[in-house]
């Protein structure tokens, strides 16, 4: 036998209204979460409403971040496309007027006395720099033999007249020759000395020395070396002979700008003959300057 719930102290279960109908006013039970007019769908409860609001807030924040990124990218593109020449990669470019404002002349620099002092110092420094450069250039020209100074040269005494004696052709091995290069062709004295050595000549000094002569070469010797000079004139065609005051039989050969090559060994004329000295000059034999 079923007991009445009321008798057991259990409150009766509230009666729900039929679906699709309105509940009369005042008939809804206390604490009911339903609305006055309940349709086919029930309204969401409290927890469901809060979850939906959080999702909407996250979406709003994400949309705001995307909008900020778009604005930043647009600003960067606009800055890169900017035609303002005073801005480079976001940095200000210093211009001439800016420098003039920073380094504006002060009253102290406009002092005429200080200006004159600065001007005088500048002129003196410029003159000293020019002298140093000129000295370096002069030293290089002297070292190369391009310039001949009138002092410090070996003194030579020219014969009053060209020797009139007839000389026999001496053997090459008996001739001691010094070869000097008076041209700007590097290594000329060395190469000619090597050729003469191959022909049996004795080679002495090889160096650079300048001369005012413009022919092929100048042959210089003392009285004891005139026959040796005659030999070398047969090996170097078109040369001039100059006599100095040396006492040995050595011969100096000054290769000048007109020199091209030695006479071929098989074509050297070894018959007796005279020395050729049409332009005898004591200025043809200046002192040595540097290696060839």
C-alpha cells in the first residue's frame, strides 16, 4: 500500500504546464527559472550564457589585434614609400642647413687677428709641403741620372785634337771595358756588357751614368787605351771617342739614346784604322749615379 508523500513529510513535486501553453499569472512555482511564456525551446541557463560571453570576448580581442596589425603594416608601407628625403629607414638625415646651425661660426673665429694668423700658418705649411715634394722628385731624378749637376763630377781632360795615329785591331780578350747606361732603358748596360763578355771582352764596372751626347755611344779612354777604344768603335758603330787623363788602358762605354745594337760579331771590321772623334767633349763623362 502506497503512502501519501504528504504524510511522509515530502513536499509535492511542482506541476509543469503543458508544452506550448501559457502559465497563468501567479500559478508558477517559486524559484522557477522559466519565463512567463515558454515556447518549444528553453532559454539557456546561467553557465551557458557566461561561456558564450567569454568566446565573444576572445573573438573581439582577436579582431582588435588583427586590426592593430593591419594599421601597423599600413604605416610601415607608407613609411617605406615616403618621398621625404630627410627620412631614411625611420632616421632623420642631417642636411647642410642642419650642419650650419650646429657649426655656426662663432665670434672668436671672426677675429681678424686670428684669421691672419691662420692664413699665415696655412701658407707656410703649404710652402713646406711643396719643398718636400720637390726635394723627393729631384732626388729621384738625380738617382736615375736624368739630371746632371755641374759639381761633383769626375773631371776629364779632352785631347786638343783627335789622335791621328793608325791603330791595329787588338784582341778582344785584351780589352777591359766599363759599360754605363745613360738612357732610361732599364738593364741596357747589363745586357750590352753580357754581349761583350760573350765576345771575349773583360768587363769592369756596370752602372748608370748620364751624358749630354745624343748619338749611339761615347768611347772614353786615356792615351794608353786608344787602341782598345779603336776596337770598341768597330763593335759599336757610329760612336765618338773622347780622351781623358787616366793612365791605365781601360775604356768606358757610355750608351746613349741613339744606341740600338752591337755590330754583328762576324761583320766587325778588324783592319787597321783611325779613331772617330768628331764631337770630342769633356762633358760626356759625368760621375756614376746608381746601378744599371
